[in-house]
């Protein structure tokens, strides 16, 4: 399907979640502020609604294909990305670096940093299962914050920069610094015409651009890049099955009522704490960022275990809490520890909520999450990190959007429609 071009901020001016979003301006330039809306549905609202359909388009662009069997009555065959696709070429580069004992670093800022963390978790798991020499050791595929990566660049290996629109200064600096020390550079971005695309030939284009500054597809799209690359590493097409991924995302959208209940319970809090562990940490970090961007409610992330070691004295009935638990790895232990964390939170007056794997719902007593729970759809055919990270995408975003509605904030502008915050953002550019 052809993309509308150049960027048209009115392309989603109607409720069509299957519509293809426009690409970035041609020739490339940074995007203008989102077109103002007086109330919901926000641009963010519509971006979230597009994600189930968008996921299939992005995976197809990256090389996940359904080829006709050529036999009447026999359904098309799903194929993992081959070596001639963008995801396949990046998988080849990752394999080569790992086999040479060299680092594979994924970097970004903000939402892109969280997507980079997700990519690292997905690809490290895929590389280990593929039996690639050099994989399976801690830190072989590593996510790093871009500013730090620019100050202490890696030697050789591969660095993969994440930037949705493509101009992020710290990320560009990290890639240039690593390249100067012999690293190969790759990028995941909306268009190879963006500044990040000019740093090397290995670019994964997601093509459709977020219409809200409170990025949602800007988080999902690069995660899908990790899904495609992971399938290319293992050669297992079902690990990137678009139908399963679409169903997971759609199931999250069906939790609107639960999101509204939690939003109503947490909207008046003084601050919010997000608790997560393992493969759920990128989702927890992204939820904390989204809530601050969209609703202006101070929010922080704590690892589940860290939460229980010294943080509780600062919390009381004015502190909200959302626990994220969808990771299958060590789930029994994670679940037990998470229940202890929520019990401790309730004892000091907090009213916790949870974004919880569907299979845990019946096991958890209702009193552990009195502010409510959103269920993340399970996907047994997907690798553990993929299932957790994709399954929590729409739940964390939907909760954020509903919280913005209750608090009366416009998530699209991330407060840059106010002069002080617009100038503050420019000071950091």
C-alpha cells in the first residue's frame, strides 16, 4: 500500500484504524506540532487504535512475508525475513558481530531508548536460541542510553540507533562516536532520508509516522523491528506471526473499561510509581514516560525488588502504583515477589493497580490490585520477550490516554503548547 506523502496531519481526521498513516515530509524535515484538538479523540487516541493493523504493515516492510503456496485451497506460507530484506541484513550483521566476540549495542533516547531496550531483549533471546557463538552471555546484546554511549563509545562491533523521526542529536552523536572507533552503524527509523539514515547503508524503515508527540506507534514500530530481526536470526517465521501480534494488540484495546476505572482511581494521586522486572522493564519505563508526557503526573519506575528496599517511606495514600507483569521467564517467582510488593504498598495506604498477564488473573486475589487490573494477552507461540513486550503495548498506552482524559490534559502536545515548556524543550535540543 502506498503511503500518503508528504506528511498530512489530517489523514486520520476520521475513525479508520485500518488507514495507512502518512510518511514523513518529503524532502525530510522535522515535523510541525500536532494539529490542535479541543478534546478526545486525541491524535494519540487514533494512533493507538491503528496499532493492530499497522503491525502487519510494518512487519511486511521489514521482510515478514506470506507467499502463495500455488496450490488451490492451501493457505499462504508465512516466511521469516530472508537475507535480502532489511531485517535479514541486520540479522546477518548481528550474527557476524557476535561470532567475532564484538559488542552489539542498541541506543536511543526517550521512547526510542525504551524500544531499544525491548529490541535488545528480543534479539539477545533469539540469538541464544539460534545457537550463535558468542551469544547467551550477559551484555552480548546491550541497550545503552545514547548520551552515555557517545561519551564512552564501543570499539568495533555493531551499534544500532533508534530514532522514530530520525534527528535525535544524542543518538546521532553515539553512532558517530562508535563509527570512529571501528563500529558498523545501523538504524531503525521512519525514513532513510532522515539524518540518522545518512550514517550508514543498513537502515530499517518503518515508514509510517506518529501524528502525536506523545509517541505510541513510535514505540511499537521499532519493537516490531526487533521481532522481525529475531525471526531472521532463528529462521522461525511463527516468531513474527502478524496475525498473532495483531490479536495481542487488539486484545489490549478491548480493555478500555478497565483502563478507565484505573485512571479514575489514580488521577488524583500526588505521584505515580511503576513497578516492573525482567522483560517488562522497557514497558514500565515507557509507561512512566508516557504518563509524565501526557498527564503531567510525576512518575517513576522501580524494579520490583528495588521497590521493596527503601522506597516505601516516601509513599502513602497519595501515591499511586501500577505493576506490570507479563514476562514468562521466572514467572512463578516474579508473581510471588510482585504480590509481596503490592501487599506492602497497600499496607502504607497505596491503592495499587496492575497490568497483568492474562494467565495470572485467576491466580491473583482481587484485593492485591484494588485500583483495578488490565490483562495483557498471552501468546504462547511467540518467544517470551516478544509476547510480554507486544502484549503490554496497547495496555500501557490506553491507560495513559484514559488518565489524560480524567486529568483534563492534551497528550498530543506534551505541554509544548505552553510557552515555558516549549522554550524548555528548545533549550534541550
